[in-house]
C-alpha cells in the first residue's frame, strides 16, 4: 500500500527583491510503500532537502500533489500542516534538535503533552522508548550530559512517541563518528525490520546502502530509483 505519493511535484523559490527563480524540484513522481526503507541521495543542490521538507509537511510544493496516508496535504494551511506533522510524522535531524533545558524523559514527553495525552500514558511511552534505544538509565540527564550518539538515540526515540506513519531522517549520522554511526544505523535497521516506514536523506553512499531502496536526485529530478541488494 502506498503510504506517500508525490505527483508532478515542483518547487520554485523566488529570491527576494529579484525576478530570479530557483527550480529546486522539477516534476517529481514517487511512491513510498508502507514498511519501506528508502534513502534519498544526490549532490548538494540536487533537491534532497527540499523534497524532505515537503514530505515532512514543513513546506508546500509550488505545483503538483502530495498524498500522505491517502490525504492530499499539498495546500493545507500552516495550522493543518502542523497538526499533520504532530500526529503522522516523526523527524530525526543531523543536529538532534533536543530541548537543552529538559531532560531525556521530558524531551520525549513534550510532543505528547501538546497532543493532550495523559501523564500516565506519556510516561509509559517515554519509558518504553528509552528502553528501546538503550537509555533507560539516562531519563534524568539533560542533552549536554550525553554524547552525540546518545543524543541521536534520544532524537530517534522522540520521533517515535506519536507512532508516526513515516519516520523521516535528514542526514542522521552527519555529526557522528563512524562507530557511533553504525550504532545509530543498527537502530534504523531494527525499526524497519519491525515494520517502520523510513525515508532518509543522506550524501553518504555507505549509509544509503543500508536502505532497501535508493532514490537518486540530480538538478531537481529523479535520475535513479533502485532496489538495494
């Protein structure tokens, strides 16, 4: 079943006080199936981040359609897109994006607090996810008290608290050494093996090879879409 579909997607940026247009995406057509593990690759300026932002409902296409879970989200309002993000999507970023003033448990519970989830359920989900990423003993630690790899594990756990349709990862190992990157990628492998849908942007060939499918972009177009292995 297609969990996300983009049809003839374009994105054009216009520089302020200028007539110059930047065509970031040029007629993208892709389908992502439930349970897939997809890497999106390409050189700098190929459109990877723009496509990820649209898939994550952080931006809208200029033209074309984006169907998420069967719903056309292409031109929803900011408030509607925010609601979609909070309930249907999980995000893992290169820079972790944890709240420094909050401890690990609180960072995990924040998204659920804003959804109105009760305290007991927030605590249950946070505990389960800390255990899943091997940080059950770090619940009271703040981000600055953790290593980069531990912070990224917290970020992965946080991305899953809302039980998202899709987990979106943007250069998830970009700030990590090779050994720590292996640990993080092993978690993604396990999540996908358990049925989690993952779409990941990366410029690293060895990281992309961990996915089951690689979509290659160049100059805003899809130039490759291959199954790995």
